[in-house]
């Protein structure tokens, strides 16, 4: 019985490996900048509550947030921002960006264009990150699942 289960598990694993190799799309991998593992380098930004939040009225914070959202749209249109989103809750860790850039310096220059960073409402912690090259397809897919745009 153990031998049968082991053989079945081996065959299922081998079949999965074979199917993965059959579905490999070399042209797509090259377009997305994937390495042999289907991965690539990004820079991830962790958005952290800034030290100056309490210096602004709620109206001023709303204006800063509108500028922040507009900047997100601008970076996405440039093709530099692949993923952005807030965390749930009201903790100091507010959200993330994933940039399609090669260096921390490039990501820092992009984050410094954000009105929330400039106002001290947010701070960024930048890290190089190794993730799936398929993330590069999100900007193409996102509009297809978005019924209402975020303002």
C-alpha cells in the first residue's frame, strides 16, 4: 500500500512538473524580464505613518491624500509602479508599493515625488525584492476586474 501511494505521489508530482514545463512561454518570460525561475527583481516600498500627521487638519490631510492618489496614478502610467495598496487597520504600517526599477535610488526618487512623503504624512522603507515576473502583467489585468475606480 505504501509503495502504491508513493508511486502515485511520484507520478502526480512528475505530471505537474511536466505540465509546468509544457506551459512555459519563452517569449512571455523574455517580455516580462523573467529569469529561469520565472522571477525578477523589484523594489518594494513599505509606506509608514509619518511623524507630521497631527500637524494637518482633516481637510489638509484629504488634500494631501488626493495628491498621493494622483501620484500613484502618475507612477503607474509611467510603468514604474506595478502594485500599490493600503493595509487594513489603522496601524503605522500603511501600505506598499512594488516598483519596476533596478535600484533603491530610483525608487527613492519616485517616492520623493509623493505629496504625502513631502508633507511628512508618510515615510518609506525601501527593500529590494525577488518576486514573480508575472506581477508585470497586473497593470494590463487590473482594469479588466475594476468596476469602480478608486478616487
